[in-house]
């Protein structure tokens, strides 16, 4: 099992230094959150907390994950980057394909695309997309992204997006993996049907086991049981070496962790404290795998 360092909701000035120390300590990837804006009044609650309250406030720092990856890339040489997850349906797939292709090339192929449908109605509507048809729209967006990022002259004529022959250059040397996020039945089906992996929100170990089992059933149903597939998980109640071994045994291929939070530190703690937490986690867990 590999390990990803989540750099959510921290001071942006700490990103490059943490990417460097994560690479030195054996982390496989850096994951970055996505939030376009903070609506003063939200029409719906956050779906991944029991009370629907967001885990951040209006002053919490967010930066576009593609820009963040390009920013951290030059200071590292091996570690990979992926959004966890990009809210897809409020974006335009051609513009996004250009961004993804650019960052994949600028990082030497060290970029994966974690995507979700999105949950906030304001992000759909205020970006010109309808929340009512978000599922089919995302399915078509994934088709467009794979088509354009595959290179060469291509065209697409669908329900939501329609364009004649075009080419974006340079195409990524290797295919950009797409990881599908979400816990709903539709999200799990999408991951099993077209994803290179599935990525979770914060979830209990019991629920995670059930979700992994369901994805396994669906992958058999879609004839993809033998295809390579990543399971990236944020587990709320399995920590340290013993917890990581349980995650690996359950089928998780990449555990997404926030070491400073594990050791009782806040997201706004200073850089040296975060570095020490990353090194401690590496010594206690990663080095023993």
C-alpha cells in the first residue's frame, strides 16, 4: 500500500516545502482539495459530515489544484499529484483538458485526475451548469477528457458538448489516470465502469469495507475485474501501523493521511511542526511497509 499526503486547508506558503519533505519521506502522492468559492448561504448541507456542516469556513485557504500541482512540481522529482477531488460538472471539459494536459506535461507525467460530480448547487448554477443533469453531463465530460487527452485530431458530438475536429498539443506522454470520487450508488457505478480507481471522502472503516466490496461486485458486472484499479481512502478510525495494515488487507492501495492532524495539531500549525509530523509518520508507518 502507498501513502498520499493531503495538503487540504493549510497556508499556501507551506505547499512546496511539504511536497519536498513528503517526497523525502517516501510518500507516493500529494492530494489537493477543490472548492471554487464559499457561498454565504448554501442551499444544501455538506454530504460528508453527519450534521451537514462544512469542515472549513470563509477564510479557509483553497487554491486551484492544477495550479497547485504545477507550483509544487518543480521542487520535486518523483512524487505525484492529484485533486481529491475536482468538482467536475461545473467546469468546461475542453478548458479542463487543456489544464490537465499542461500540468501532466509540466510535471513529467506525475499527475492524476481525481474527480467528483460536486455537491453545491451554487457551484453548478453560478458557473452556468444545471445541477439537474449533472450525472449524465459528467459521464460525457469524462468521454471528452479521455478523447482529447489521448492526442491527435479528434471530434465529439454529444448531448452536452459538441465540437468539430481539434487537437491539443502536446498530449500527455502517458494516459492521465482518472480516479472517481463519491459514495453514492451512481458514483460507485461510474468508478467501476470507467475509472482507473475510486477515491473516498472521510469514512469509517466499516463503511469503507462495504464500499470496496460493492465496487468489486460492480467491476465484475462491467467486465473489468482484472483491470488495474486503485482504491484511495481517507479512513476516520484506522491510524498508525496497525490501522494501515488493516487498510491494506481490506484492499486499499493508497491511504490518504494528514499526519499533523493525527498527532493533534491544527491545519494552521507552523511549517516545522507539519514537517516533523510527516517525518514521524514516515518513521512509524511508511518505513515499516
